[in-house]
């Protein structure tokens, strides 16, 4: 491993999955302006749309999350080519 290229500022950070409110704590260097209190300890908070607890590949459930209506937009755009 090369010396001097890896960050030294690793700290415990809470990651929150906004789709199912799951929170997990791990070491990271990510910057965050928000914090969360877990068991009396304050951690920097990073909000995510999807994580291992909500991703269909890991859960085995086929769940479609379409917040921007992209699928409907695609179907409407290419509906004229349907025979």
C-alpha cells in the first residue's frame, strides 16, 4: 500500500436510508452538516436514498422506486414507436 495517499480523518459516521429509516454506523471521511443522536452519542449524518437494507438485489424483493417519473416519461416518449 502506498504511503501518504490515504486520508487520516476517519471517524464514525451514521448513514440513514431515507426509504426505510434504517441507520447504520461505520467509519468514513465524508463531510456532513447534519448530526444524529444515537444512544446518547452524536454522529455526523449522511442521508441516502437506497442502501443494503432497501436495494432489491440484497433484499430479494423487486421494488421499483421512481421518484422523478422517469419510467412514465420514457414510456410516453416511445409509445409512438409501438406497433
